[in-house]
C-alpha cells in the first residue's frame, strides 16, 4: 500500500558528510510527519530527526544534521555534516501517512547503512 525507500547511505570518514533521501510512494494523501531513526547493533532504535508540526533533533546531532522535506514528492532528506564514528548505524526512514482511505498509519523503510570511520 505504502512503500518507503531510502538512499544515500555509505562509508565516510569522520568529519565528512552524507545526505540521505527517502521517498514515500503508494496510496498517499499526505504525510503529516516524516523523519529518520537509527539503530546500532545491540542498541535501541532512536529518533534522529523528525519533521511535522514541529522539527525535532536528538541532542547529539543538533548543529550537524538538518532535516528537510519536499511535501509534493513525499520525500524527506537528512543532511549529515561533521559525521562522527558514533553516528554509525542503520538509518531508517519513518513516515506517518494518511492513505487514500483517510486512515493514518506509520510506515518504515528498510534502512540504509551509514558507516563513519575514524
């Protein structure tokens, strides 16, 4: 019904930058909230940045990461600058979607790996 596809992950040295993209497609009327979560092995999945009625960042990425959206394309981006080894994780796109039948449900992408080397 709804699919989220991430791209832009990869390998980068500490201090480098990456930009993640996520495109939502399917029976979508609107996406009132979209954002990014990340998860490292042995750790819980945690919100990195979300955008909706408010824009929120986890403390450790403030000033380094920027979330943006193209609502017409149901796309969300995460610009990641000054990357640190602790940023290494699988990054998952999240979207709170209102579908064509006006139901509101959460959806997740499959994730994209970000690895920051020192």
